[in-house]
């Protein structure tokens, strides 16, 4: 297949740095789940004081945008990888980079972090002396690697589309979409999300694939597609200071207007308010952050390169660190936000340290 689109080969340091920041936010997100009032983590100590609400708010704002932005970044790098490799080498590479870590996590890492749920799973199953293999099946869950699982599916769909589609052409000159196009996309995403959530509400869980946030699938798919288009049309290069500032302003305005509205309504109106909020918030904040990091954080020293090189491995290993620290800090009697701060201070350096150790193993860098 002939491809005439311009492919960027130079490292985009600001995107590397943004990935590092998002990875650190993933770690903090799961620390907040550990000590807040939303016990959706391998190890959880529900808050016993009102400070847990602050952690719940952090989780709510994170969930509204950060995984969608991860998918946008992943989509941005997908066309270039396909252009260099072609269909089947691209799919083999995705299976190596995504499928192998997912498999290793399911077989080796998950037993290390999920043992604490044995008694509850045994009670729920009604089986006395539940065999471990049966517990393993009952508690099937890829944990945070659901992102890799979904991304593998998106990559496969993209490869199939490219394989059977016409040759791709792209603009030589960076040209960002106009304000009307951005607004139309954000509102269209909100409409699709609203309709989707009538059937798949927030809090739904898909046990077979272990997807903890299926209510956000329209956002994930939509922003992945935006990332693909952004690569072809070089949108990120064309982001202006005005667009970045408007992105941050819009994210703040919709938060001040729609979150209070969602708190005082119910039913379909509440679903609509939340769908519009997190869709517009995610799109606006993505524009703002991409512009900010390109303007302010488009360079790396040795420490920045170290953090960037190990960010994917941190995503892979951080459950082990957080569960271990959770049990270590269990005797600590303190408010939820204090335990959050203490664990966060230990978790971030330990995650990158363990990631370095794992990537030092023979062959690990091929997949991490």
C-alpha cells in the first residue's frame, strides 16, 4: 500500500513528558482508590473520615479525562507504526508490545496482588476450601491492564481498516481543526456517550474482559480516532496558545456549570449533564495539556529520559508496589488524605525503581 502522508520520526519530547505525567496520575489515582470511598482496587481501606471525599473527587476528575488522553496519544503514534511496518508486522509488534505484557500480568502479576480477595471470593462462590485455580477463574480481572487489552483491540481494528482501505494521504502543512469542528466533535461525543450510558451506566463492569469503565468507551474510541487524525493532519503542531488557553477555560467553565447541575438532578437529566461534562471536559483538557506540554515541557535531560523510558513498565508493575505498600502501612492510624500522601511519596519512586529492575531482565525491553 502506498502511503503519502508525512510520517514524523523525531522524538516528541513533550508527548513523552505528558505520558510520564499521566502515568504518575494513574499511580496516584489507584492510591486514591486505596484510601477513598470507592474501593475498586486490589487492596482498599475505605476512608473512616471526611477527607476521603477529597480522594473521591480526585478519582472523579481523573476518570473524566486521563485514560481518554492516553488513548489519544496511542492513536497518534499508531499510523506511523503501521506505515513503517505494514499490516502483519504491525500486528505482530502490537501482540508483542501489548499482548505479551497482558498475558504476563494475568499469569504472574495478578496472583501477587489479588490474594487478599480470596476470602470474599470464597464466600461469594459458596465453595468451602476453594481451590486456587477456581479462585483464579472466579476473580478473573486484568486490573489496570484493561487499557492494554482495549488498545490491542483498537490497533487490530485500525490495521484491518488500513489493510482494506485506499492509500492514505495527509497534509504537508500543519492545520488544526477550527473551533466549530472541535465543538461539534465534543457535543457529538457527549450525545453518543449519553445514549450509550442509558444502557451502560457509570459504575457498570464487564467481567469477561475485566473492563472497569465501559461507560467511557465512546470517549476512548473517539479520542483514539482523533489521535490517528492528529498524526495525519499534524494537528498537534498547529495548536495555538489561544486554543490551549480556551481549552483550560472551557474545562473550568463546564465543571462549574454542569457538575452542580448533575448533583441536584436525577435520572436521564443527570446522565445527560454528566455525559456532557466529562466529554467536553476531556476534549478541552486534552487540548490545553497538549499545548501546555508542547510549549513548556518539550525538552528532556537524563532524568526525564529515564522517567519516559520506564513509564510503560511503571504502568505494568505499579499494582505490586501499591498493594505491598498498602499492607505495609496498614497499622498507620491517620486520616485518609494523610495515608494517601504518605503512600504517594513512597510509591512513585518505588514504581520507577521496580520498573527499572524489571526492564533490566533479559528480553524485557522488547515488550516494555
